[in-house]
């Protein structure tokens, strides 16, 4: 007999515990001493708490302290697992990571449907809540914004998926898949409602969704529908808004130090609009030692990009085979508590920058760290280049050091409690989180979305102009209309949005994942198959769905 499970749950409320009881008796009672749907969605504060949980769920999807959260970076055209393990959550092998019984698809499927069904619960409970009309509309706008995000991910990753638009209040075992086009139409409808009813970006609190966040995502959705004119019109509203502009001059907490404006975008305290950043459209809030803030000053519970991406240079030996590095340092030489997992492909490390290697700020010594110097004064090789003079363990295991992106770390600005020796900038072994707020959406991406729409419309001149707006901010050479292709736009997205964007989502959206992995990622090229353009539905979902058929994606 099958063990029937329900993996597309309805979120009743944080902390709600389901207990066995007589159903008729339970339904006839009014709970007074514990939370239930009937008493948890009453006041505006109740509904706002549920909305805040949507923010937390979505942030956890992208920044949880697990390799699963970096699924959209590993195994793409620009990053691979430096250790080249067969780990099923670092995408060392597509056939291990992406099969119907593996952890990765199930981890994302479950969390995405939890977001969608949580949003449904909020929306369905609104008519019975004690809210005025303005409050009701604002709550619905945020809930529909997150429902759109959940189905956006599901549609691009899995293709046709069950489309649930109402609260699920009892076990359900007859799900069927809706066509991807229908799902994306619903995404567009939800984002349209959100765009019309969320606060203006200038009025939204740091971290809260705004009208422009919805319009940016709506422009992207129109691209998937090949609705070029609507995509352009929606991107125009974001780009032309008087509250938005690219940051072109030095600004913020490190502006008086050596660096450039691209470097400033990622320094601690510089991400939010309240700090003067007019480029920020939507920013994930990361608070240290605040309940629910994801970060602590003595460990790494989440946002572990530093740990994942920064190389383990603290392990390097000098050419004599002796220790030559003091340890985990909070600087641009060592970068913090890295472990060498998320390595750039040779394409992203070198080929992508060839035309502007020296002048593009995004490839500057402050943003793409390409040098490491032995920093232990006791070493005979002190202050020598480990790149030029590698030690035996680096020669044997190339993963110990590689060029890396400084946007994942906060040099000199780790929390005080994380320093083992503040004078030397040495961190404790608990390091590895990135102690800065993180972008979900920056205006630079909106320009690249509009360039994509202009390309779809056949207007390469305007597409080139948008790309050049982004490139000129970083002192990169302008391109001509004849150079604009969808692959060039993907290249520019890699230069501008690496680490920030969910690269896999973008490649799935454009149908370019398999092609570009084969072209630019030799570490995964041999095993990736055509059917990996979509993820498999989790086998547990298919088995539990005993009263209807959830058809598996081809190839699995």
C-alpha cells in the first residue's frame, strides 16, 4: 500500500501544529488557545504577518545556508563545482542531481509550492478579515506578487505544472499539470495586479516589493510570451521613473577608499534606496543578530555566498611546501572564509572579458580578484604571488585558488564578533556568510531586459543603446547594432549580474541552458542531456497523486 503524502501544502500560519482529532467536533469549535485559520487571519496585523512570512520564504529559497539555494549558479555556463564531486546538490553531475528521486528538484518544488499556497491562503481569507478596502488591496497585491514569483520559477524549471489559485484545505491527490503558457499568463495577471497596487518604489520601505519590482518582472514575463511591445512599454516605466537611475559616481560607505562605482554597489550598507542607491529596485534584507535577519555575528546560518565562492586560499603552501598564509582574513587578498566550491568557468574567467580586459570596471582589481599574495611574514615567499609561484598543493589541487568576485564578501567589514584577531583582520572559523543586503532586482537588469525586447522586435540599434548604457557605467567599450544577439545579451548579463541573478532561471527561460553549458562549461558538458532543459517532477509527487496522473517530463 502506498504511503500517501501531500507535498503541495497550504500554509495556515507560522507555528500552526496539526493534531489528530474528531473532525466534526473540531469543525464545530472556535479555537481560543491556539492559532488556526479561523482566528489567524482577522486583523490587518495578522495578514501582514503572513505576508512577512512570504518574504522570509522567498529569501530562504535564494539565500538559505545550503548548496540547494545556489542551484541556479552551479552547473551553468559561468560556474561549476570546483571540487568536481558527484554531490547531488552542487551539480557535479547532472544525472545525479537531476533525477526524479534526487534532493534538488524536490527541495525547490516543495518550497515554491509552499510560497504559492501560502499566498493563496492569504488571498482567500481576505474577504472575512477585518480590513478596510485599502488594506485589503495592499495585502492582495503583495500576496499575488509572491504567487507570481513562485509560479515564475516553477514554469521555467519544470514546464507544465499544477496551477493552484485557491487555498487547499484538505488532502488532495488529483493534481494535473497546466500548460506552461497558461501558468505564465497567470504570472502576468498577478504581476499586473501587483504593479497597479503596490506602493511606488520611492515610497516602499527597504526590502518591500514595489510597483517597479512587479513591472520589471512583468517585462520579463512578456519576453517569454514574445510580447515585445508590452515588454518594452513595461521596462520603460521602470527606466523612466524619476526615482530610478544607474549609479554612475562613487557613493556610500567606502567611496573615499580605492575602488570604483561598481565596487561601491556591493559594499555593506550601500544596497538600499535609503542609502542613496537609485539603482536598487528590490533588495533582500540581511540583518545581523536580529531574529529573522538570517545573519549572526558568530556563525553562518544563511547567505553563505562567501563560503561557497571564495577560494580556500588560506590552505596554500609556498613553493617550498611550507605554510605561507596567516588564515581567513577579511580583505581582498584572502576574501574571508571560503572553501572553493563555486568556481568560474574558463569562459567567465577569461573569454568573456577579452575585448575590455583592462578597462571594464567589472573586471577591475576591486571586483574580480585575480591575484593572491602569500601573507605570512614567516614564509620565505612573503608578498610573492601564489599565481606566479604556486606551491605543491595548489599544483596538485587547482581548486585551492581561482579568480573570484568580490561582491560575495565584505572586506574589512565583517561583524566584530567574527574576528579572531581584529588587528590582523583574521576571522574565526565561523565565517562564510556575506554580511550585506543582497539585490533581487537592479535597474541595470531592466535595461538588459529592454534590450532583449528590442532585439525580439528587430530593433538592434535600440538594443545596442540599452546594452551600452550598462556598459558605459563600467567604462566598457560600446558595441554596435550588428553585435547584438541573444547570446551577447547573456554575456552582458554574466558580466553585470553574476552571482546576483538566478542564472539557471534565465537560461531556462531562454531555452539556452543545454547549449551554453555544452559550449562553455567543460566540467558538465559531457553529461548534460537535451532533456535537462527542464527539471524532473519529484517522484514522490507523482506517487502520492493517486487519483490523477502527473506526467513526468521526457527523458526522466
